[in-house]
């Protein structure tokens, strides 16, 4: 059984069909790596902490 919304999303990414699982894995890995780099950059420049203090999320 295919779920319509999930299938449509995979089609947009070009990840539907045989042999496309590696493409999806590469996309997921790229997104995770980008998030890690962004987080590391924010922490190292102290923007991460200042943003939390600015918006009152340190309480």
C-alpha cells in the first residue's frame, strides 16, 4: 500500500522506484550534515546562546 502524500514527496525528490534508496539516503545525510554545521557555527560564534537569551528561552 502506498501512502499518497509520502509517495508524492518522494516523487518530487526523484526517489521513487527501484534503486532510489541510496539517493534518498544521500539527501537525508546532506540535510543532517547541514544542520550539524549550522549548529556548530552558531555555538562557536556564541549566536546560539545570545539568541536564546534575546528571546527569553533561557528560563
